[in-house]
C-alpha cells in the first residue's frame, strides 16, 4: 500500500473513487466535469491517493485558505480536510489513517495554522486518534439540505 500526493495523472482514478463513493457509474460527462474542477482547484487544494499494486483504493483532499493579513499576526493559512474515502472492501486496514497522517504531516511542514473538518459520526474516532477535537467555537448556518 502506498499513500502519496495525487496529481493530474491520478484524476481518472479519483473520478472512479468518487463514483464508487456515491455508488454511481462515472459517465464521460462526470469525468469531464471532475477534470475541469480538479484543474480549477489545483492552486488551492492538495490531494492524496492510496494505491495498492497501482489500484486506487482511497483518497482525501485539503482545501487551503489564506487568512486575511493582520498587522499583529504573521501571514498564515489553514486547511479544510474533506472527501476522505476508502473503498468499502479495503476499510479497517489503516488506509484512512495513513492518508490523514500524510495530510497532517504536510500541513505541519507547510506551516498551516490549523486543519478543520466536518466529520461523519462514524469517522470521529479516526480523527480523534490523530488529535482532532471538537471545536466549540464554530457556528454553522446550513443553507441547503445535504
């Protein structure tokens, strides 16, 4: 098993993983939309992919945000961890944990101020093992039903 940063050459694998996650086929139109989205997001998003014998079995990404400059604080960035997915037949083997660890390591190395996420109930223990804790200082205004 290998966890590495994903790039343009991995987009077709990311398309397949996203379709598997949503339990749908990946028609050519979806692949085209995904490729366009990937290119637009490249300046502000990092991706990781987990592979086993060159077969893509997991993915995660980190959306980067620049903090507004402030005269009393150094320039900084933070990240939003999203879209962690491991193929159902590969769950429970440490792939999700390995991808989160790789993401956190790179976020630390890049000097990000924090990483936040909106976990599912099922994923909370995974994130807690990596040091994530509840953020009692955030509010949310849902504008659409998910």
